[in-house]
C-alpha cells in the first residue's frame, strides 16, 4: 500500500503545479536538500540510507526522464516510456529545439536546467574521473585524493558508465575519430587510451568519450541513486517547489521558505536537522545571499530591495567568500574540414529512418550517443612550475556558418590551473544570479595557454588532410590570442561547467558547513576547484565524500 502511495505522490509531485502536501508544512525533517542535480540526488539518497532520518529533496523544476514522469518527446518516441531526456542522441537538439519544461526559465542569467536531475538531464553525460593531481594540488586537507578513494569506488559501484554506449557494441559515425587519431596520435604524439582506466594521465592523451549511460539510454544519479531512494519510506521528493530562503535563528537553520504555485509555506527542520544547498554554482550562492549569508555590501543591497524577507542586519552572517571564485572553462569552436569526414546532424523531429529504427528496436546506433566522437587533453607548463590543463573534442556536425557534409566542430577550452575567475552577481533589477565579466580571460596567461595549445595542434596538421576553416592554420600565438578573446559566435563561449563559487576552506569548511552557520551545508559544483575534466563526475565524487562527513556530524 505504501509503494502505491509513494508512486502516486511522486507522480503528483513532478507535474507543473503541484500542491504542497500538508505533511510537508507540519512534519519537521532531519535533512532538507535544496536542488535535485547530481550532487543533491546523491547526498539525499545516501543520507536516507539511515532509516531513522526523514529526508526531503526539493526541486524547483519538474519532470525530466520518462521515469520521473517526463513526457516531452518528439513524435517518433510516441508510444514509448522515453522522454527526450532519455535518448542520448537528442542531447544537442536542446539548443535547436529548446525546452520550456527542462531549462531554467527566469531563474538564472545563464543557460542551464531546472528540472529533476539538473544539468545531468540535458548535458552530454560525459563521465570523466579527475586525475589525482587535481585533488592533491587544489583541494584542502580532508579532500586529497587518498581521502576520496572510497567515494570514487562507491560511485563506480553505483553509477554505470561506458565508452561504448551503443548496445550492439559498435562505434558509429567514426570518420572524425579516425581523422583525429591520424592527426593527434600519428602526427602529434598523443597516446590513444581508455580515459578513465588511465585517469591520472592528462598530457597528450586521446580516446573515446566516457558516458554515464546505461542500457542505451541517458543514465546519471536520477536513474542510479534516486530510484532506490524513492523506495524508502523516510525519503520524499517534492518538485515544482522553489526555495526562497533559509530560515535561521542566529547561526542555526530552522527550516526553509518555499513557493509552490504562488503560495508561500515554511518547511521546518528537526532540532538537530541540516539544510544542504545543492542548487549549483549560481543558484546556491544566490540562496545563501537571500538568506542573509554573504558579503555585507551585497546583503545591504538586497535588504533595500526587500529581498531578505525582513531579516534584520543583526542576523546577517558575514561571509564574503559566498559567490567568489566562480569559474567556467572559456570555450572556442574551430570548424575543421577533411576529405574523409562525414558530418552527422542529429534531428529532433525527423531522424534518418534507419537510425531511428535501430535505436527504438535495439537501443543502438547514432542516437545511443550524444554526438562527440573523441576527447583529448594536454598540459601547458609555466616557468614558475605551475601547470594549466587544456582539453578538446570533436562533435559530429558543424555549427553556424560551417555546416557542410565534410565539416565538424572542434571544442577547445582551458581547465585546471587557469588563473581567471569571477563572482556570482545578482542582477540589480531581477536579482537573478549570473557571472561577473571577469570569469573569462581576466588573467592574460589563460589566453596564452589556450592559444599555445591550439598552435601545437595546428603544427601537427600537415599531411592529415584536415584544415581549420574558422581560424587561419598559420595563425601565430598572438593572433590566436586575439581571436579567442574576441566576441564572436565561436569564441568566449560558456561551456557551462560552472564551479568554485563557494569554495572549500573559505565559503564552507572541510565538512561542507557554510562558515558562520552551524547546520547549513553546500554540496555541489560550488565547492569544487576547477578540474582537468568535465566536472560532472567530480561533482558526484564530492557528494559521496560530503555524505561521509555530514553523516558523521549527524551521528
């Protein structure tokens, strides 16, 4: 009987205008997690393993995957239990066929998902283990690689991943992989390898992308963690519910104020309860600020605009690290043409019939993958002994002015060790969070490093038949710097790998507790230093580690 009630509640709670159950407003919770992205799902699921704890996971958006009640799909998926989220090959169509149901609408000043699963419901699903050096160089005591090995092992045990997502075991649309292999391995001296089996190696390495997919469909914590948690009577998911602020008495959180369909309610914490903020690197600092935790100058502005719910200044918590250090990888698109390349363009409404049938009948073919054929990494060493990470990859098709049948797009961006960062700023009119202008290239060395990487790649092109179209192959490093720092459709792009806006050891302590509070935590990409790889797996590792720490604090 309970499972029937739980299933009914789950379905009701994932549609656009859910009604806040009376029990949420009456029953105190031991754990309230704000945000159902990868970190929020994992930390909520893990903490609910203790059956004595009442755990509530709150999500502002609605359904995504089919299993969550998501029904947004093209006609060719009609009659299946799949939504557009479930099909990896529909990943890139979110840009050409945007979703009002999945994307943040009037919630942030950047591109992102506000839905069950967060950005893991709309991104490519890349699943790269960060090298040990990232943790040992850039993370504080208690978060070194040796401390994280149990978390990494648990994640691998719980979260499936693969570099061969098509269930028939075939790599599809490989013409650009083969061309890149000749270029990078044969000419530039890169090593082709299994990327996660050699996670420590991030200098001149090349290989097939690794995805957190399972059974030919998009995977991620919504599939691997959330479905297990939903079976527990002490766990509850409430979507369509926006948390406006954390209610505090001094340094102690006592609950959260939520808005559901225009109605405001307060959800209470138990006496020893904890609030865990997992809204992502933009939304988490916003929530802290609007809860009276942050830079006093920012809080003064918010108070004057009646954004703090009447909280007096005597109850503000001075934490100037909230929102500081915001990072994203600066992205450059370079169109590449080659005589052996056969571009592939994914279609939302009208895929190639044979490819559609192959996916529907066997979960195989081009639509079993997000479209990237390869990933590669290198490092740039500086005279002072520091190292910057750089990364690249090839997509299956073209972009903007470069879309012919022999053209694909190379993505190039900087990763760990870059010097540029910014802060989360709240818009003066809407008070929505966005990045400051200093996020990209405020440290000139970053542009120099990325330009050096591009120049090295171009030096290995002769004899491959490949040629860049959007940037002259003979461009010098200074010319490449000028190009990548200019404002064009191909440069200064946001990869939306936002991180580092509530850093360990500054904004939060080593236990992820927000400095100045006793029971408010941040667990998401905000606490990560910039990583050498796409941050999704790193976020999941951090959530597993945070579970160990918070579980110990709760006893």
